[in-house]
C-alpha cells in the first residue's frame, strides 16, 4: 500500500513550513509534542513529510507556536491541499488503479501535445 510520503505536491512545503515555525518559536519537537498532546514521533513524521497532518493538527500546532496570521493562512492552505491530494490518491486506490490508468490513457490518446516537466 502506498503511504502519504509517496504523494507529490505541497506535502514537502507543509512539513518545511511547520518545522520553520517551530524552530523560530524556539521549541524542540519533544516540547511541541508535549504542548499539543501528540507524540514526539508524530511531530517528527509530520515535519519530515512521512505523515500528512489533519487540519485540526495543524491548527493546534500553529496555536501553540503563536504563528503569525500570515503563517497560519499559508500553512493552513498547504495543509488543505496536502490532505486533498492524499484523499484523492486513497480514493483511486479504493476504486482500483486500473480505472485511473484507463482515464490517463484516454487523456493521452486524445491529446494533440504531450509534454513532460521535471
């Protein structure tokens, strides 16, 4: 089964932003975990992008870290995008990836131009 860490997108930006705010606030991962009522390993997984935090988790973390309104807005938006991408991927797995492959094959067959960007 694929895990959230295999999903591309904003997940990396989210984890980096949360880590940056934590460090700016002068918290260790252990201290933050204690203050928000999470395990230190969960904080670590969130900050390394191995786990996609819920919007509620992000809200609790940002409140404890006294994030600026701009940081709250930016990081909350990243969390919404990361969770949406993860849910879309989970939905594809439930339906069966052959449906997604068929959808992409049709899209490719009907396209006049195909480009690949890294």
